[in-house]
């Protein structure tokens, strides 16, 4: 419902909570005992994606960068990390439109945002 | 059986086990969320991390529904879907693409590769539930249709067996008559019927009903019954066609009818009688097919269109040489198509005939060329090919039951026979009635009804037909049989005969039949008298005995051999045949 707003505000993420708690709580309700494994799964794949992104950019592997941001987009949406998901979406669209040109400006924001999300999610365990 | 089907009609609740779902996604958190949602809906779940693994899981577990991510390492969702759908065959396994993509081309591709729906990420419980419900509905419908189709196919096969048993099993199939029937569906709308007349004539009818499949095949049953009953009773070709037409007109709905080709090989081996009603030309060729001697075009309406069609004037009689062939071909042959959509056509058909070398039957060489032409193109219409050879071999072989020898006649054979009885009846046909009525089958059936003749019926039929035809053709119509001997003579003869019959205003033929039956022997006296001037019978009989090569008179001589005596009297316009038999 507020995705439009977040899409435009990715350049100033600190202004908002990295986690949409209503979404996260809905997920906790749905998953029950599996909620923790979701958080673990997200933290593990998120960490791996954030670490892989600079390498793929270094290798000029646009396909891999696109795949990584695409994965991050849906994974972060699952845990209510809406701002992160929107950033990943922006990155994915940008690669599709103009390749890896100046992609680092977005991926460095992604890295910072992921760290915020990580801190917030660990509190939930 | 019905109960399991109707389960789909009651709304499915989340409490019922739903079956097995396969989740294919490389992102673990996605699988966890979808897994939880599906578990809530009572699905059992298997998972795969990429397209290749999905194929393996599909083979191992045969899931009921598949959720497929698009972008995955090793193998993407598109390729995986193509392969899984191929493995599914006739079974409907819904594949729902999981997509975060907004790219329209990618969405279109999901459907192209065989996907059944999309689900956008992040997953929403309500949307997922509705989509699954819709898919289940389609899947159940699919299963129901498949069950019905299987059932129908099974029933059709049984029905076809019963049906062809009833229609085709009654056929006589002389070895030299070649036929190829290749239906487009389980049921054929083409029907081939063959039967012997009491005098040994072979009747062959190839019918082609409008359409094909079951509805087209249904009409074959009454047609076969009428064809067989009337042939066996000795009715003429036009009478048989008239009756079939009447019956089909009553039975078939408007717009349905039967085109037909009819050939009668006359037992006298001097001619064939043909009729084509709305079918391709009947071709009369030499033995190899290289020479087309006659084309018999369609002159009659297809059967069943109008209530009172009269096929008398649509008949053709042609003289034929031994080993000539009458070719009956349904339009399924000329209209058969190659994989490129090209028609087989009449020209191609006749080219095969022209190249005939006699090494294989005409039917076989056409069938072989046709097969090479059509390859695996779908067959649109029933294909039928029949080759009727003009040979005594195809005629009925009846055991010679008449006791030609009189030496064994027992002196006082019947004096003490308690079943001694006799019967006499006389029929006189006058003027124009002679055109409309063929009294021979009627009389024979009358005698049979009254006297219960069995084996003798054929012979009495032959004698009576011959005498009646002679009285009509020569006595009343004053036709000369020597006409037949000239080239094209048969056609001239029959055209002239028809013309004179139509103009006939007076004259009469009287037939008297007097029969005496004992327990195992009997005697039938047939007298035929006409109003004509008669002929010099003494001289005539002497002549035909010395020259058997002329077709004229041959029939009379045959009759004379069948009878104990054959006597002309008056001016030659009255004849009496005595036929006796003794089964002891």
C-alpha cells in the first residue's frame, strides 16, 4: 500500500523503519514454528547476495547481478523489508534498461539497507 | 463411479487433503512462505531448487499441482515447464508460475511454454487460495472429460464390433473381390454390402453417408437389412435402391443422406448393371486398369433425400469382357490430403490405373500410392475402394439340386403320400403395369410363403425370371436379342427397352403357377403367356443349340437344362416349364 512512497524514498532509507512490522507479524502468524527458519533463510541468502554483488559487478556479469537483485527483491518482501525490496527492484530494472553502468550507487545503498534489516530481524529471534 | 466424480461438485474445504504440490524456487525464504501457505490448505509438499531438479521430483512424485519460479540457476522455469508438460501427456497437471516480473513478454512466455497461471510475489494468501481453487476446478473438469472420452472410446469400440458384425458379417465375400475400407473414425460412414440373388447374380453396394463417425454409421443398419433381404428375394437393382431410398428418407434427419454406387454382376456373364447416385464415376476397366472402358457417372440422387425417387431410369447396363473390373471409389480417396494439404485428386487416381501392370490388384496399388501420398496427415474422411471383377468366380455357387435325371423317378412315389397337396395361382399384368412391377420376386415369395420351398427357390426363380423377361422383351416389346451382340449393343438394347416400356399402352402377360408338393419331392409347372405375336420357336431353339457363342438365347438354353421339360405352344407366345425335384 505504501510501496509507491518507498520506491521514491530509497535514497534516504534512514528516515524510515527498515521493516514493515505489520507484514512481518502477518508472516509470523502464518508460519508459526517455521517463522524462525524464514528469518534464518533470509539472513543467510541476503548475506550471500550482498557479498556476491560486488564480485559479479567486478566481473561485469550483468546476468548474475540481475539474478541476485531479483532474488533479493522477493526474499526481502517475504520478511517485510519493503524498502530493501524496492531498492532491489530498482537495481534490477536499471540493469535491464542500461546494464551495469553506475550500478554501484544502488548496490552500496542495498548493502547499507541490508545491514539495518539484519539488525532489526535479529531482534525478532 | 459417479460418487468419485461428483466430489468435485461439492465445494472443497481446507480440511480435505488436497494432494501433492511441488514448489520450485531457488530462494529458500520463498519456499518457506509458499510451503506454509499450501500446508494451511492441506497440501502435502515437495520442493525443488531449480528447473532440472523439478523434472526429477515430478518423475518421482507425480504431483497434482506445480508452483514454478522463472529465474533459477541450472535450468529456468520455462525450460522445465516445457519438459514437464511433455511428460504429463494427457493428464492435466496445472503449473502456476511464481513471478515478481512485470515484464509483459516474460508473462506471455509463461503461457506459451505451457504454464496455466501466474502468481505474483510476494505471495498473498487470499489470491493464492482463489487461484488454486480455479485450477482445481479446471483439473477436475479435465479429469471428467478424460474419463468420459475414455468411456466413449471404449463404448464406441464395443458398439463398432456389434455394428460391423450386423452390417458386414452378412456380406458374401468372393475371394476375387478386393476391398479396402479405411474409416476416419472408429465408425465408418462408408458401408460395403454384398449379397447373392437367387439366380446367382452378385450385388455390390458401396454407400457413403454424409459425415462420418457414429451418426453417419447408424444408417448402415437399415440399408444393409433392406439390401440383403431384397437381393435374396431376387428384386431388381432399381427396386432395391427405391426401397432403400424410401427407408432412409423416413429414418434419416434432413440433411443426412447416402450416396451410393451399385454393381450387379449378372449370372449370365454377359453384362453388368450399374447405378451411381451422387458418388464419383464408377470406372469399368480392363484387368490391369490401363484401359478405362466406361465411366458410369452419377445419374441418380443420393438416397434418402426425397421420398419417392425412382432409380429405374438411372440404371446402366453394359456388356463386359471376362476379367474386366468395376471400380467403386468413395470421395474419401480423391479428397484425401497430403501433409501439405494437397488433394489426391482424380488425375492421380487415373494415373495409377494407367500404370497398372497386373502384378498387384488395382485396389492394392491405389492403396499403396495413397499411403505414400498422405503419410501421417490426418484422415478427414472415410476411404473406401472396391474392385469387382467380371468373373464367374464371384457369382454364387449353388449346389445342383434339381434332379435332371428322370431315370430314378419312382413309379408310384407319391400315391401314398399323406402330404400330397397342390396349389395354383394365376397373375395377369396388363399394359403400363408391366413397366412398374416386376412380378417375379413377388411370385416367388408367394410360393415360398405358401409352400415352404427352400433349395428349390433359386431354380424356380431363375426359370420364372427367364420366361418372364423373354415374354416381356420379345413377346410384348418385340426387342431383338441380336442387338446385344453388336458393339455397345447392351446399352442400345436397354435404352430401347426402356423407351418401349414407357410407350407401352396395351398387351398383357399371364403367369400361371401350379405346384404340387410331397414330403421330399415336388413339381412346379410354370406357364407364361403373352399377348405378342409369338415366334418360330422350333427353328430358334435348333439355332441356339448349334451356336452357343451368341449371348441371345443362352439364358433360354440354361433354363431348358434346369427343367424337366420346356414347351412352347400356340404361335410361340405361350410356354410351359416343368420343374421337378426329389430329395430322396
